[in-house]
C-alpha cells in the first residue's frame, strides 16, 4: 500500500492529545496497540467517538478501520477503565529498572549524576495472594506497650495494683523514645497510633501521595488546555517523617563489609552493592524492625575515584531467585564515598556532615526509585502497599576520619515525588533538589517546606530549590557484638571465593579460580566449602561448560538449613562428580600432552590456533588457557 493511503488519528486523553498513523485496512486491535504505545497511561482503557465517552469502539482482530468509518484526522477519546478490558493491547511493564544502561547512575564528585531521572510506577493493585512479610505478621500480634516497674517513690498501691506512674506506655511515647535516644518511632507503632483512640482509625487512610492529574475528568479539555479542582493534585507541604519502616540495619559480621571495602582498598575506586538478608523484630525499639544483612551482591558497574556508572545486569532476576532459595531477599543498597587522606595511618576525609550534606539529591532520587521498586506490603492500604523497607547505607569518613557506615531511608513524600517525576537534582549544589515546573506535558503541584527565618519565625518556602534533608529518615547501621554467620566465615580474606563483577587481577571469577578455591578448601567440611553466597551465585550462572542451575535446589536447601548430611548427599550426585572430573582433567593436562593431539583447523585459519578440548573454542597458539572457559591448554 502506498504512503498516501496512510491516515492520522488523534487520541485525546487526560495526558493530552497524541497522533497515531495507521492504514484503512488495519484492524481495530492494531489501533488500540498504537494508542497504548502513544499514551503514558499504563492502565486498561477504552476508545470512544464522543467527548462524553459514548459510542465505544470495541477492540477487534477482524474488524478494520475502514469498516467503522474512521477517516483521516478523526479524534478518538481515551478513557481508563477499571479491571480487565477487551481493549487491552500489548502489555507494558510498570516498573522501570534504574540500574539498566538506559538509566545509568554515576557517583560524580561524591554525588550521583544521571542524564535521566528514572520514573517508576511500581505500585500495583493489591493481590489476595500476596501476603505481608512474616515480621509484619508477628508484630501485628503484639500490643507493643512498654512495661514499667512499680515506682517506690510515687506508687501508693500494693504489688498487684497499677497507677499512672507505673502503667505501661504506648510504643510511640515521646518521653520514652527521647530517653532511649530513639529518633523515629517504628512503623507498627505508627499504625497502632493511627488506629487508636475513640474512632479506632475509622477516618484514617493509608494512601500514597498523588502528584499527578486524576484522569477521566469530563468538565474540561485535557491538560494543558484545562484543569479543575477535582482532578488537580493539591499543593504539598513537606513534613519530617516521624516514623520509619526499618529501625536498624545490622550486618551479621564485619567481614561482610570488609569484603565489600576490599575493592576500594585495592583500586581506590568507589563501589555499589545490594544488601541481601532478612527482616526481623528489633528488640531495642518498641514494635521495631531490623534489616539483617547476610551478603552484599555487586552488580556490573564501571567506577573510578569520583564516579560510579551502573551497567545493565542480565543476571538481576537470577540473583533474586538464588536469594529466595536461601531464605534471603533484597533489603537495601550500599555505596562508598571514601577519599584517602593518609595512607600510612589509614585515615579518610570527612566529606559528609551538617555543613555539607548527608545524602545528595541524586542519591535521594535513586533511593526513592529503589524504594518504589521494592514497596512495603501493607494490609491497611487500599492498594496493598505503603512505604518501603528498602534502606540506603553510605560508607564514608566520620569526624574522626575513620571509615564508618551511615544508614538512611527517604520519606513516603519523597517516594511520591520521585515516582511522579517531580523531583530533580540541581547542577552545582549536591545538597539541594529542585521541584520541576509545570509544562505542556506535565502538571506539577507546588511543593513547600518550612524553615525559620533570622528572627526565629516559621516561614513557608517553595521547593525551588529544596534542601533534601527534609526528605531523609535516619536508620542506624551497625554490627553485633557477637558476630552472626549465615554463610561460612574465613579467617583470611584471600581464602574467600572472589566477588562477582570485579574486573581486576586476583578478583575475577572463572573456572581456574573455582579449581583453586576448591583445592584450598579440601580440609574443610563440604557444607562450609559451598556456604558462600558468591560461590553459589557463580555455580548458579555456570551454563556453558556444566549447567548446574537446575541441580542446585537440594544444595541450597542444605546451606539454608546448615545440614551437613544433606550437603554431603548432594556432593555424591553426578553433577558434582562431573565438575570434579573437569577440574582434575584441567590440572593434569599440559602443553606436551596437548601437542600430541590432532587438531582440526577450519579453512582460512593458520596453524597458530588451537581448539579447546572442553568447549571447542579456537584460541591463539600463544594463549596458555582457553579464552572462553579458562581451562588450561
């Protein structure tokens, strides 16, 4: 069909008018797919001929555009619908992974710098099959009241009585929290506070902040031509969040952090990692939750002294699969901002403080994106989610110029601003963010914050620019006095299996490294040998030479349960015997033995090449090991 037969249809919705190009012979289903691709709305929708949403055009795989009389320049009106719709075209994922190369992040001059701020809409409708975290289920059963002993000075009753001086305190009691130096009360204390009193929370709604125009309003043309009070989002005044979803980040032992910092100590380059662990009840905070970290996964990245650029991670989903099999989940992310001051004394520069910044605007935006990507499941919310337990840990220098960790989370208000693409960083002030101004494409509500002027009076200011300290919630990070070990401890860091995605000498994961690691570990019980997150991840990904992913289930169960007998039973399986045979074969072969083998060289290749006996890769004669599988020649 010639180009002249093409027709243009206009699709009008709450986000504006989009143009799509189609043909008279195209099906109505194809028109729906084009409309979905052109729209920024991820919901199911229907198309109508009239502005008042009458004369619906039903999606059909057999009916064509010309059959219903659509002509060049016609306007169709798009309206979101609730629940399943026959108009549903090609599915689009609502979540955006900021760690992909299209949204690469960098830590420039100790701050993150990105060309595009990721916009995420990872909140999804509640599912009856989706349950809350086990720690939440346990905390719902507790009243959280703080018990007090009888006060000998003020109590005038017997030992069985109770009065105002010894009655239990509520878990959000300000005086108690201040005495215990607890800056924010726990999320479950917040829930109980909101649902207490005479109304029992009847008029409390646990809803996320909305910064977008509500769709489906018929009283005016779509933005930017019109807007009304019913669909216009309200102005926002930022408040410091009094509660936090996670009250402490506990690394099981110092070796976890030291293993992560080893990369910076070796290269001087910064590093980012994801924290894998579990959520548990925190005994030191009423109704508190603690994130217990068992391992740090390091995604593909490029870095130097002042910047980090995250690369696309093709194994991202598999890492989560392995973690779930081990009883772990992503609980946060960690990054370094370390600059050496004196190599002899081991001191580092103190660059983050009250006079500079604690987190930069870029870091707050990335933290908000990750918290939106990993939301907190909450039965009290209408959509099944509220806030996030995902934490942020920064490794930097303290006021004593020693390496230490600082933990944070961003507020629910910050999550909404990031989700709806309202918050962006400033160019030259890392401690300041900036609220976008409304444009033809997007309406942005006014965002205010309060501060005191020189006379001590409280004034309200527009968030252009916006100090990001209003968006932060402190989360202490620490290690226990008595170390804990989900995975086996090694006394010498050199005895550990290398960490993934470290492209430096001595840190690369390959088959020869696996052989050396197993050879050094012969004196250890087999369960201790394989009880290493990074080793298990390497085995999980090993596909070219010996696919092991489908065989690892029983071994992962043994590691999770710390069952030596099950681990030894798995060791006797054929898959591990085959791996041992490959290792033995690679260690016994030498160049003289290989030289007697007859090599087949394809036409056009010179006699400088040799073929690997294991993976059949053609290598240059000067290569002592296979470039593909790393096995010796």
